[in-house]
C-alpha cells in the first residue's frame, strides 16, 4: 500500500536538500558510521539524554544500506486524486465503518476533548496503516541513525533520532519494539518521533503514550496533533476550508489530504 511514509519525505525533499549541512559535533558521512555514532552519543548526552537511554537505544545500531537505497530512489508521487482515492478508499470503507462503531465511545470522548470528529481520525488511521495492520518493520533507531549519517538531510534526522531516544527515556516504547516505516515514522498513524514527543497522549490511562498498540492513544494523539494546528470544532473539512488546511499539515500531499477528507465524508454518510 501507499502510506504517509514516502509522501512525507517527498514533500519535504526539495526544502530539506538545501539544509543538509553537517553538524560540527558529529559530522555526517565522514569516517566510519561507528565513529559518527560515538560522536552522536556524546552529543545526545550533552543535550541531557540519559546514558541508560543512549545505551539502550543505540548499542549495536548499524548502518542500513536498504534505508539509504530507499531514500535515494524515491519517485515523484504522480497519481491523481481520482486514481489514488479510487484505489485506497473502497477497500477500507466497510472496516472503517466498523471501527467507527467499535470505538464509538472512545471517539466520542476524543471529539469532546479535541473537537476532531471520529470520521476524520478513522480515515487517517485506515489510509496510513490499514488500521494498524501495516505499521512497518524497520528498526526506527537504525533507520534514523542511517539517514542522519547519510548527509542528505542530516540535521532533520539527527533531531528525530534525539527525539526517538527521548521516547525511550520516558518509557513509552522499548528500543526493541520501536519499529516502523523506513524513514522513521512510528505507530498506527505514522508519527515522526518529534511529533510523538509533542503530541502523543496517554488516553487509555495506563501511564504510557503507546502509539503502537493502544487504539485510544493512537486516535487521541492524532486528534491532539490536528487540534494543535487549529482544527475548528463543528466545521466541515472540504477543500478550501480551514479544517482542510489542518489536514494538509498532517500530510503535505494535496492528493493524500483530499483523499483523507473524501474518506471521512464517506464514513460520515455510512449507515
């Protein structure tokens, strides 16, 4: 399936290719990956990340050439809205309607708290990972370290790697469980670690922000993200609206954003 993984990186590529200057503390692409990683560990410690989190997260992390190959071989997303929505929405509509019913109580509480309707959240959930079925199998810390070392967008991915260590440090996900998309997205709605740190919430009340296994946490965190970008309670999400602009903050691709809105509208009309 096509998920937010490639779309997210493609949308930022043009901008970020111009800002890939290496850091003084841990120069990218120079020397061995192992030497770079040792420098990064020192930088992480200097930024206040605990040695226990650094060792747990980065011990044994190796360069992943498959991630580099994927990053270098990205193609421009060229499907039209009609092609993309026609391929993605119909196979997910019936299950989406079932998810609305199954999590109706949770979604109602989430809308009360954040103002975001369940249809929008379920549409994102379905499109991003087939409702948590396809979250990705790449070890997140290895992917992020590889992309930070590769120099194309080192500052971006170094910051994401720092935040991944912060997720480990606060106990939300154990390093061995932190797996996702090749570019570092985590969880059932594909949060980058920086967004995870900023927007993930513990909606099921178990003391952890678990975007891998807890549907209430996943859905509420997604709502929190959208609310933080100005979602307007009770308003529609048609293209051109303020809420559609918020959906575009979730995904920069207009085709993907329009498909989220279209899917949500179909769910709202489902019996």
